[in-house]
C-alpha cells in the first residue's frame, strides 16, 4: 500500500511535483510561519495541494503514527519516536510578554506580582514554561490558560496579566502595544520542526514543504 501511494510521486521530477499532502500544524504557526511557507510552496509547485489539520504536538504525533496526516509542524518534544524523522525549522527563545505600559523590572519580579496568562500545559511549550518556572522557583498567580498565541497577546495588551511565549519573528501580534523581555541569558528555546514517518512514500513532497518552511523562517 505504501509503495502504491508513492507511485505517482516517484514518476515525477523534483520540479514537477503534484498531488495532495495533509499537513498538521501547531496553532502558534498558523498565522505566521505556515501561510508564508505555503505561499512559497505554491509558487514553486502549483500542483501540490495542502490540507491543514491544526492540533497540539501530541495530538499530531498520534495522527502521524496512524497515517491520518503525512507530516506535522510541531514543537519538538523531549522524546521523539525512532519511527519519525524530524527536520528543525527554527529555534525560538521564550520571552516574557508584557503590555507597553509595564514598568521595566526583572522578569522574576513581574511574574511574581502580575496575573499570569499561561500557555496551555497540554502543549510542549506550555510544559517547557512550567519547567522553567519551577526551576527558577517562581510562583505565579494563574489568571487563565490559553492555547492561542493571538488570544494570549490580546489579553496581555489589554493589561490583564503577563505571559511567557515563544518569540517568533513571524508572529501576527506586532500591531499590539507589547514588550518582549528576555527571560535570561541563554534562556530556554522552543524548537519548531517538521516531523514525518521514516521512509514515507511522500518524501519528495515533504522535502518541498521543508524547503518552503526554511525559506519562510529565514524571511
């Protein structure tokens, strides 16, 4: 079945790819990285049709294992199954997000004194944030827990609290009055990459998607 699925792709050259690929993507990439990458992909390979399935990393890894999607843009978890290939796309520092009017104080003071708008702990980056807080001995006052970067940014801009987020150059919240404060020198990073099954029959299309994502991340 795998050989049959890959047959149409194998008879085409690298410059003449066509067909459909189902691509999973974590929500934080859907308004920045993904649309820029897909526009680049379509300009090079107009006959590739991409179907996007949003989800958190663990959900997407399960769908990948079941063959429901062919590749997934995920936050790299601590452990990846050896049945998967993972291509790193971008490393994003975790930063403290505060409203423009917030006083310039150390992150530890701001986190201890302000309501905390938390990235969902169901997400890899949410667990990363929690691990960092515990390691630093910082107790926060949870105000809400969200999985949308845009929703978190809007809440912070409305001065409802502070948050820790991955600092993406392709974020869609730059129009908001916000400040991003480094957590520490050489602080934690979220690694975003493309995961796919080893020896996938869709290798050429996955390679094309990877190239488009790398170009978008460097733009």
